[in-house]
């Protein structure tokens, strides 16, 4: 059976599924301005097969289509984005401060 990534908005996470079984997920919180990735996890029996990377890539591809910037608080998502500079355009960059003395 082919693996697929599904946005489970009710649980606020993208899920990598093997049929009906969830084998990995990337939790998020969405605001009006951006999407924050907070944690990514892959089932132990699937570790070491590149599932986490496939999950993050599919998730970021989905987010790109939504035109949402990404704040990767999850260390796995952040490191994956660091290794794939073609996704750097998605990274949220806060506006410059206008605070003056």
C-alpha cells in the first residue's frame, strides 16, 4: 500500500499513513499569518526509512500551496529546512522592529 500524507486539521497535525494506520505526524498550530510546527514524530518500527523527511516535505509542499509562512519550532522541521534551501522561502521572518529610544 502507498504511503500518504493527510492534514488532520481536527488534531492539528499532518499524518503520514500506511492505509489507515498513522505511522508519523507533524503537529502544528495555525494563525491567520503563519503556521507553527511544534513537533514531529515517527513510529519506531518506521524509523530510519526516511519517513520523517517525506512527511516534512509533503507537509511543506501543502503549506506552500496555501501560501503560508512557516515558523519551525520543531527541531526536526527546522533542521530539514536548513538542509533543503529550496524551502527557505517558506521560513517566517518577523518584521524589523520599529522600536526607538
